[in-house]
């Protein structure tokens, strides 16, 4: 039994109670064309996943417009970038709104997944459940399908640094970081340069750590979450969130396969992001990265950090020096009272007393500055080195993510196990990405879609961290929407919804709501109100210049490219 054809129906075990698991559960229960049974299993005592116990003052780097689920929006009065705590509360309200709690098993840790060969159901989930009296019982749940929603932040990945095991100070993974008070009066050494590393390093500055040093291998790309476009100092509208600047027409819609394969759109986006924004953005200081810059390559092939507040502290040791620095120029800022964040290579050794020896790299100016300055001694080491997936929950071969070749979600040979949101996106949010995946898998389960066999071009090149492939967020969502027949036709949009919805789709960002205007998950009245209100507002906020740079100009360029490609194809045929 490896398909949907189970005479007892479809019963799904959803493992993981973060945003990914919750939206998967909701879509299976509330949006399927056939009855689907589903139960969610979460080890913690509350819903929300990693956001439930996230560190103080942390905030999302994706905007509320993009982050919110398509049919349950974040309040209009909340800030553009909500805190982790606020988002966890939002997830709870989402569960209440769609009456999901009767299907959610909290404090229920999945221990093992057993394959049943000759039984009515295909899988038996073994899990431990903690009762109100703290008693622990072993229980089972039999099902036909499994949705693994443990996500990218499942098991901390611990980098092996020589000497760290004998270090007498404090050393822990970023998963155990909870409060800036852990950094006060400490000499903090942070391993990594991702968003958690940036948040913790910035928190160290605010918490008055004695020193903060951030160590990384190749570098990072830091860009602002929002941009203030100005000409001669005059603002051209309100700040624009970077995650909804892209347009859809001819970028993700009506794209010829040759143009998609050539990645010309990504090269064009590079040009816009690297040059136009630099000259027009008020916060250009946050765009100028004096240290840790990656070697020149496409921005679409790397993951970005969107904590612009930290950049001045990273630049501080070099801000009075010419942009092209040699070893003599690599010096500390002259103002002794100024705070800054040191950067350097990954430590090659940490002594029991905390003396840090760094891997040699004379090509890096931050390494030359650090080794020529006073020695760095750590009292606290924080490993911001990412996470590994919990593949051990599943028996082989299901624990092998490389088998999930169909849209990075499942194996076409046995689609009864789906891995939700085990990809990383360049700019986007796990919530809407998971919602699109959940609609895709639900459409497959209830028979409204066959598994696609067409080639897709959404993968980032040479980006794969701890087994998690990278995808371009707009292209990936558009591909899934096309698979299920939910990709809008501009003539249908104009005829059925009018010009405002049509323009919002053409000039708007990659919102899941656009993929519920038509297709199997269509919610006409709800989506029309949302698109004509909140999403149309994102288009208006770009102003004339923003809509020209990020909308009309790409449409003209890619409209011509796609038109030529389609014409050549028709002539050849």
C-alpha cells in the first residue's frame, strides 16, 4: 500500500507543532476535497515550535504581509516585523480559529516509526505522552501517511572545535540562548554568521558585553529588511520590505523554460539590488559591508542576513580607513569608547582558559587585524552553527532526504512520507512556504493533482547546508502553484476580479493568497478582499519609482526575453 488507495481512507500523522506542522494540519483537515483524518504530535507543552522558547527580543526578518497565512492575517496594527513571542501567540490563535486543538497532541514525543507490511494501515507511530499528573504513557497511532514537519531547526549541529570540550567558561549552542543577560560583562565569541549569530552579537552590544567576536569561514551577505527610497534626500514613500519587492508578471508567470533555465531573471535582480538600491536607499550605510563580504557571486546563490542594525558595529573598526585595506591599514577605530564587533576566522583551538587561536587566512583583513592586536580570550562561546534534521525518527530509506526528489518534498516511488519545509529560501518565510507545500500535498492526496514530472528551475546553485537544499522563494511557490493548477491567468483575473486584483498580482510580491484566487483552493470573496486591501497596499507603498524599478522595468525586460523565446519556439516547431 504505497498510494492514496487505502480502503480505510487517508489518515495522516503530522510530526512537529511549529508553524509548518500547524498549517499542514489545518490544510489537510479544512481544505481537502475528501475527508482526511489527521493528528499532530508535538513534544513541547505548547504550539509554536522553536518560536515557543525563542530568545528575548528576537524578531522575524520577514514582513507581516509575507509571513501571515493566506486566510488568517496578522493584525493591521502590529509592527511590520513581529517578535518571536508575538508570532507564537499568532500561531495559537490560528489553531483556535480553525479548531485544530482537538487534533493536536502536546507533550507527545514521537519515539519510533514502524512500517506495517500486512496491516490495514501502513505506519505505526510510537510516542510517549505526558499526562496532567506528569505520568508518562507509551501510545501508538496508526496511519496511512506521515508529514514530517520538524523543520530545519530540529537538532543542534555542534561544530567540533579543538579544545572546546576542556574550556572552563560557558559554551552552548544558540538553541540554548534565551536572554541578553547571558552576555552582560562577558567576553563573547560567536561561531557562525547566520541570522542567530547576528542577533546574538547585536544583543551583546546592547547588553554591554566586554567584547564580542564573531567567527566565520567564508563570509556573509547582510542587507536591510526594509529600504527607504529617496531622491535628493526626499522620501519616495514609506519603507519597503525587501521580501515583497519582486513582481510576478514575466518573472514567475508566463516564463519560457529557456528563460527560467538561463537564470537571467536572477542576474537582473542582482543588478537592481547591487547598484540601483545603493544609490537610492537612505539606509545605504547598512548596504556597505566593510568586513566579511563574500567573494563576488550572484546574490541569489547565498542566504542573506537581514539585521541591518548590526552592520555599523561590524564596520566600526574599519570605518575611518580607505575601502581598499592592506595589513597596515587594518587597525582598530581610534575612539576607545566606541563599541564594535570583532570578526575573524573559525578558531583552530580554544585553551581551557579561553585563549582563542584562529585559523590562518592572511587574505582576510579581519584576521590580520585581530592577530596583530591584543589576544582574544573568551569567557562565553556560543555555537550558531545551525541544525541537523531528525532523520533518525524514520526507518530507512525514509530518513534519507536525498530521496525526496519530487519538489524537495517526497519520493515519487513512495509518496506516503512527505518532508515539509526542508528547504531554505533566499528571501522568504517558512510559514507561507509550508502553506503552499501543504496545499500541494493535500491536492495530491485528495486526487486533484498527479505527481509532477516536469523539470523546474527554482534551485539555488551550490547552496546546500546540512542537507537542506536552497530554493528561490518566488520561483518555488510559483512552481508548486502551477503543479496544482492555481497559477493565475491574467485574463481570468481581469474578467473575474477586475483591474485592482490584476495589477496587485502583476506588481505584487510572492504571496500565497494570489494562488488562492483560482484553482483547487480558491476562496474568492476572502482573497478578493485581502488582495484589494492589504496586498494592494504593498503595491501603492512602492510609489512610482519603486513600481518602475521593481515592477515595470523587469516586466519590460523579461516580457521581451520571454516573447522572443516563445516566438523562436513556435518557429522551430
